[in-house]
């Protein structure tokens, strides 16, 4: 009887281990652990102060807290700037060190901002070992239309729209500094157009069109409209956006692996060496071709 009793105990334990090892029980345990983590004292601080949740691998890419009822400059949306960029890169690095393979979701809610800070974030995404998905919940416009193009998957949630343009440039300084700064403007413009063109060449309705024609189309749109606004579904048809999501974002929406080809093409643009004489010549040719002072050739009158 002792033997049977021992056998019974062993049998019950083995049975228990089998049940606990099923996928259903594993999901229940994981869900319980996530709820416990979200109810922890640090959860609100993580989300609101540091803009990242370690329990869900989510980063909130929004603006710094401002005085929304004030009349001063601090009440305006600061947009993409150095504080946002630095925190974003730190959050990516932190999550990657916890698990370099787990997909990261970035919720983007910003109306654009500074080129340098935005390109820091662009490069940080390309360097991240994790699969990265960005969903734009406000307008993906100006600088925030460029940042998501580095992600392995870019989603947009209506009524957010996509908008691209040449942006604005202000300068105050010495004449020599102005000349140098002008070259940097041309370089940023060239890099931006290459990023857009590369994306549209990858997918969408223009993927079989020559790159020069895609670039000319983009420049023509910007020339006519200045700010080119595109509806979510149209942005997906163009190829800027990978998908449109109007409901709950689930794990199925996230990129499960890195888009190595996309990252390589975008990284190649960042590593390009731009020569001042070539960019200035290109700008001058484009400017002269549209000059209102271009001479006209008189035509002979009919007899």
C-alpha cells in the first residue's frame, strides 16, 4: 500500500506539472504578472514621468508637460526637441537591455519639431535590436512624418493624418555662419527627400516608378500645396504608412521581427556624404528653372 500511495502522489504531481505547462496556464500567469506590474507603485511614474512602461514594452512619444492654461511660450506645444529625443533614446536602450527580442510599441503624439532631435530619434530606432512599431495617434506631420519611417512597422490611427513639407528655417548670426547654415539646410532637405523616396520605392502605388520621378512628384506637391496633407488610407496607398488601425492595438499589429532591408536602406541614407558644391548646384538649377525673371523667347507673329 505504501508503494501505491507513493505512486499516487507522484502521479498527481506529474499531472499538475503537465497542466501548469500548457499554453493556456502560461497566458494566465503572464496576464496576472502584467496586471500586478501595472498596479505597482512605479507604474504611473513610469508612464507619466519617464514615458515608458516596462511591463508592456510601450514608449509614449509625446511632448513635455506644459502649462496648458498659460499665455506664455511654455503653454505652447514644444514638439520634437532635445528633451524628448534624449528620453526616447534612453527608454529604447532600457527596454532593449531588459529583452532585446521583445517587440516595442511606440505611441507617437507630436506635431513635429526640430530636425536634429528628430534625426537622433530616427537613428536610435535603426540601431535598436528590438522589432519596433510606431502608431501615430495625432497627425504624423513634418518631423514626425519622418521618424516613423525608420520603424519596422508604421501604423496610423484616424483621424490622424500624414503631412510632409520643407519646414521652416530661421537664422540670426554672421554672414559666414549663414553660408554654412544654408548648406546644412540643403543637406537636410536632400536627406528628407531621399528618405521619402526610398520609402515610396519600397512599397505602395509608386514602387514601380523611377526614383527620379517619385522625387519630382514629391517636390511638385510641396511646391503647389506647401503643406501636403494625406488622409490615413491614402497614406497607406502611397506607401508611407504600413497600416491603418482604428480599434484596439493587439500583439498581431506589432512587428514580430526587424525589417532588415528597410533598416539597411534608411541607414545608407544617413551614412551618405553630401558635397556642398553638388547640393548648391542642384539648388541653383532648380531655382533658375522656376525664376520669374527667366528670359522669354519672342515668337514671330503670324502674317
